[in-house]
C-alpha cells in the first residue's frame, strides 16, 4: 500500500502537466479565408491570390479544379497581407472573361467575393468583409 501512495503524486503531476503543455504548444492560426461565389453563367477555371508586390500572377488556388456556375469555393490559409485577386472564367468559343480586385487580408479575416455577369458579356463583382 505504501508504494502506491509514493507514486501517486507523480501520476497526478503528469496528468495535470501534459494537457497544459499541449495548450502552450498550440498557437492560434492568424490565416484568413476567402470564399468565392460564382454567380456567373460561366465556369470559374482559375483563381489567383498574388501578393500586390509580385509582377507576375502567382498563387493559383483551384489546382485544376473548376467552380461551376452557382457554386462556391472556400480558400483557406491566406496569410495576412495585401493581395491582388484574379478570377478567370472559361467561355466556349470566346476569349476568357477575367475580373481583378485588390484586397487587404487581415488576421483571421473572412472575405466573400461575389462574382456575377455584368450584362454585356463580362464579369463583375463585389467584396463583403
């Protein structure tokens, strides 16, 4: 019986300390999210999220996937920064439609980008933050 009590304080210490270590090691995410709402009549085939200082379009986020008309796609893990956004839509037998936007992503922000037909064969949109 004495041996059980001798180890009991060690067991209690481990049971309390291990969960606390996990809490200290876990840092909250500061990344932002972007949800693109394709309310156009065209499929969205490319979505770029490029830092504003880049001279070339980088950061294509769809990876070969398509966001069909009427669908939405959430993009996660965007670091706080100022970005240029570009959405490229496929049009059968015509040049692709492109819409560009500049936006500042803050820590933990969620931004909705609504894209729709502009009535003259192009695409327009607006942001909600």
